[in-house]
């Protein structure tokens, strides 16, 4: 159990039989009446966002999330198959469960898969990944690091903005949280 006074961004709780992650929270102490906590919760399973108010000190069950290191082995139709690196058990996730992170997922990549009550919830990618550029406009002599950016398509199909001097075939590091170019490998 966790008190509503202990809510922080990223805390997971159980409500109505599903797992919710606290996205925003605000402790409110009005001049008249009792204090309360106004929260914005995101469903881990469906991705829907709701606003909910809790009384100050109200307790709710905290979701116990198990994190396992798994490797993306292959894709079968619309299912991505991951293998546990210790027990060699496999788990399948659909592209809807993975969400927009699927654009950085490549075979052989190790990721953290989150489980709740034996049920697969989501995939946690590393903060940065190294991928190869497969398509971009050619660089022109005189292009500099501060000159500007151009679109580039990576080996996984993701499109990001890269500096003008980057060319096809180069390996670059990409921040998976905000789709930013971090540098060459």
C-alpha cells in the first residue's frame, strides 16, 4: 500500500484491476476543507490518461512490477518475440503493446520487459541505441556541425533529424526518449 502523500512521477499503482502510472501530481491544501492530491494517471496497458483526485493520506495498492532483461529474437507477423536471458522463456508482444518505441527495436537488442502478475505490460528500451543510416540526402562539401539538420531514415525504419555532414552507411547514437541525434559511433 502507498499513501497518496507519497505519489511521485513514475510511481505505479493498482486501480480498478489495472496498473496506472502517475504522470503528474499536485498536493493541494485549500484554505477551507481538507487537503487532497490531484493526479494525472496513465494506464500502462492501454495508454489512456485520466485525472483523479485522492484525499490526503488515502492509501492505494502499489503495483509490483517485475523487470526482466530479455533479448528481441525475432518478429512473427505482428508479434515481437523476446527471450529471457536467464531462463530462456519466450514472451510475445504486439506492436500496440510496444507503442512508438517499436521504431528503435532491432533483432538481438537487449531490453527490459515489465511484468505485472505474470502478464507482460511493456518494453523499456535503453536510453540510447546505435543504428545505421540507410537513407538520407548526400552531404555537400562545406556542411558543418552547426549548419543545420536534414531527415535520415535508420535501419529500423525510424526517421530522425541529423546534422548535414552525416551520410548513408554511418552508425549513429540516437536518444530513444526524445528521438534526438547524439553523435557518431
